[in-house]
C-alpha cells in the first residue's frame, strides 16, 4: 500500500511540475481519484472543504467562500498565523458537510484535497461546482504539504505563485537539513496521548514526512505497527516503538500530564536521556496544518526543539514545557 502511495505521488509530482513549466490557462482539467474535473474559467469564488484548507488559499491571496472548521476554537476559525489574512466572512462548515450551505456560497470551484470525501460526496458536490480531489492512489490525508499546495494553486489559477511559496519552504527545509548532517542517521517518532491513550503516526503521515525533509527518518518498526493506516493507538504498557533517537509529543491542549502519566514512558531510553520534544497547542496546530502559512513558523520551532533534545544534556529543552 505504501509503495502504491509513493508511486502515485511521484507520478503526481511529474504531472504537476510539467504543468507549471507551461503558461497556465483555462479551461483547466484536473484528474483525481474520482475521475476528471474541468474548471472552465479562472475561479473567483473558491470553496474549501478541507481541514486546514483555508491556509493555502489565503497564502495565495484567495479569500475562501467556505472554510471547514477543524479544531482550535479561534474567533476567526483560522489559526493565528492565518487570521490576519482573512478579511471576509466566509461560511463556516462544522461537522458533516453541509451541501446546502456550500451551494449557497456559489463557488466556482471546490477544493477537497484533505477532506475525506467519499464518491457519493463527490457526486453531490459536483452538482454545485467542479471538485478538486486527491490524485488516484493517494489516501485521503496522505497528500504531502507541497503537492497539496501546488494542486490547489493550479486549480485557482495561481500556479506560479504557489510554486514560489512552496519552493521557499523547501529551501528552508533544505537549509535545516544541510545545517544538521548529524540528524541524517537519526530516527524520529511523532506521538500523541489523546485522553491518556498513546498513539503514533506512520512515515506516510504529513508530520513525519515533513521531518524526513529535515533529515530525520521514521523507523520501520513504527510502520510495521501502524500497518496501512497513517496512525494507530498503542498500549500504554508497550511503548517500545517510540524508543527512538528523538520523540516528538503532540498536545492539542498544551496539557502534558497524560503523556507524563504513561506507565511505560519512564522506562524508555528516549525519556531517560531527555531526547523528547513536547509541543503545545499552537505548535501542534501549526505542525498538523502543514500549510504555506504555518510551516515557516513550525520549522523554526522544530529545529530549536530538536537541537535541544539531541544536545546530550537531559536537563535542557526548547519546547513548550517551559
């Protein structure tokens, strides 16, 4: 399954990169897992049904007519790094998709690259406007941050700008990787403890993928435990898959007590030697959004935190425990 995803992503990269080499024009045809969508004219009204989908559109100068709420409970729905750019009052979609609300927003195109829509959802949405979904062979939430941004940029007629913004972040990641050659043989795990139940992300998730661009790799033992999904729960008494060179804990609330109380954690070398990174609400959110707006901030915070975790001194940290 993972090989299929990697093959599909490679094919998508070739297709998208080739498109950017040419002048963008409309009508525009985009192939995806549900078939083919044709966007007749450069869209003026863009609906996002993606979790965190507003970020990339705002970075491209697009005011989305719909935004799908994910989490965070901020007044403007989007998170702090995006809030200054949102100058309109879009329709907010909460819970299951509200097809009537989406139709009322009168979109020219609907972006659904990180939305989890089904074939039935796609059919209903296509009655409203052309829908841009994930490429064939790619999981609902497996599209890397850069491909997600590039495809969205192409769909809204901002291909060149999208490429510029993606390249800027790629350059930032490359600089971190070049600066830290000692990370290239290090393993990393991204873990959670929602409600006291630990879990870990596979290498195909957007967070470990980002870390791989910084030189850190997810060990095979984690992918073996997760299987064909992108995340799996672990037993609180069996945390050995998390005993890696650097362990990154995510907390959507900033409360690290459920992590500290995991019964097996004190016995892991990564914990005893101070090679953990604890990310609170805002950095966890930025890391999870993995957008054109959140990533520059995320990369800076991750670099400093990982440096401290791997400095050989268990007493130092540069994360959200302080």
